């Protein structure tokens, strides 16, 4: 680790250099702001000790210059004249600490160690944030995507409630995760709650938690999704499917920051940012009293729209390249080349499932096509498979049958499709779908899948 000292007193510089080199650090020093800046630029220190009073520049101004150049660079200010206003100004600008002369050498060593640990932690968090954003990368350079990125960058640092709207498969969860990643809550949890994936009678216990004995089977107390997200972000996916009773309780959380677990009178205080998403027309649901008007306006502080794929077809070649790289790594195969005719062909259809459906098509191509380079003729039969499946889905919905039979048929079909995605692992499938493992296992047995 490299440390730079900028102080006009030679003896202090030599003393600090001696004790810090004994600790294993590489240390350099200068006595003026001008020379110190040149050394800062060339030496590239991990930490700077900076005097407030320099012969040619005010140390506070020097601090501001360092922070402008390298925002997260740790700086410890030192001063021979105790001045509370200088200390406050330095901390506000970004200094990590403020030491007074005469310096306590043991305190200097401790402060330097903590500052470098902070730098290491900050660098680790930066790398985690970059990896997180890479894992949830938003692909596309079309005008609508550029507008979406600008909105995300503007709203992410705030604590504003955001309602993300868009069709199924258009990337609403991805938007929510990017907002979380670029917020001050990134180091805390991002917790997803999908109202549509949980039976209505279990929504409140899953969301708010429950106490032991609250209902049959509640053998011990359990935190809900809300408590798990304390300090972080709670993503309420498919908010339009939440029943009115749960809506009322979420409204209270937003307004007052408090709630009770199921079966308890104890009030919990909570600090959580709420992001919500839906593919439904909430205005119509409000008009028909299916969704609370007050909750709608509370959530809809900043509306964000996930554009469907048909509005950004120029992004399809980039999306295809992205999924192609991911699937080649996942399936341990070479990256397939899509010719210009293939890409042009892929830009023609309207994908009913948006980006999700396009990804499924690319995966189908990787699984069923052996050719390393593909043109439109190779892809067309596989697109017809997708379209045929869509026609089958239409028949499924149009066919007359008892509601219970149709519901069971749909659940069986859906879960049979989901299990292979997680290699038949019930626990992982339950986690991905927002189920309790015991509930999913029971459902699989009831449907004859297991």
C-alpha cells in the first residue's frame, strides 16, 4: 500500500514516513500543494495525509481537487490549528478523518489502518456492484432504452416509490434490480415478492411474517419478505394480483413505516424502499374497485415503463449476441454465428413474451441446431415451433372445461415446464417461483408430477 504525505513541516513528514514504513507501507512526501499534486498524479497513492495549511494553497482546496479527480480516494486531514469549521468542511468534502497536531503516533497508525480497510471495502463493493449490474445487464441502444437508462440514473439514488409497468417478459424485474444496484441501499438486501405466485390465503403470512401458533402449521415464528428487506429494497412484482386486505397493509407500511406479523399485536418499525411492477391496467382496476386508489397514487410517484420488444427491434441483434454468449457458456459449446439474413429474420416477428420469448428461441436454436453458422432458413422452422405452441395456448384458453380442471391442467403444465429449468430440484424451483418448498412439494404430489 502506498501513502502520500503533503505537509510543510519536514520533521513531521520524516516522522510519519518512519512509523508508516515500519508498518510495511511505501511512503513518499512533499512540502507544498503544487509539488504534492504532481507526486499524487505520478505516485498514485492508496491514501493521502494532507495538511490544512500549506505554503502555496489551502489544504481544503487541495482536498477538493483530489476528490474531484478521484472521488473515492481516502484522505486524512492534519492541522496544527484546531479549527472546527475546517474540520466540518473537510468531512463534508469527503475527508475520512481529521487529526490535530501534535500528532499521536499510535492514533495515526490506527487511523491509517482503518482508512485503508475502508478503501479496500469500498473497492470490493464497487466490484460487487459492477458484477451485479453485469449479471442484470440491460441490453440495447435504441432511443427508448436510452431514455429508460436516463430515468433509472435519475431515480435510483432517491428513496422515491417507483411503479414499473410493462408487458410480460419486457424486463420489469431487471429494471428494479438496476435501480437497487445504483441506490444507496445496494449493500442491503433486494427482496422479491410475487403476489401472483402465492395462494391468496398465504400472501400476508409470506409478506409480513407470522408468529408461532398464528395458524395451523405455524410451529415457529418466521420473518416475512418485508422484514428480510429492512434497510434495503422490497420489489412487489405483479402488484395488481395482490388482494385488497394486503394492499391496505402495504399502504400502511408506505405511509407509517410499520406493520404487525400475522398473529401478533407487536408493531415493527421498518425502513425499506418499495418498488412495484405490474403488467395490468391499474387505472381500470381502480375504477372497478379492484385496486386501492390511495395505494396506486402512493406507488406511482415515478412511473417507469419497460418498452416491449416490438418498440425496439433495432436492439434485437445486440440481444441475440448477448444471449448467444451466455448460452454458449451455459451449455459449454461454441458461440454460434448469426448471419445478416438470420438477424434480419429475427427482427421480423412480434415476440409474444418479449425478451423472455426471444431468449427461449435462442436457447431452442442452441439445443436443436448443430450448425455453427445460422441463416434465416435454419431458424424459420424453430420459430414455427414457437408459433405453433402459441396457437396451442389459444386452444387451451378457448376450450370449455370446469374451472378447477382447467386450473389444475394449467398448474401441471406450468410446473412441468419449470422443474427442468432447475434440474428437477424442488427446493431451487420453489425459491425461483416464490413458493415455500413444502407447499410446492405438496402441489407436485397433488398434480401427480412427483
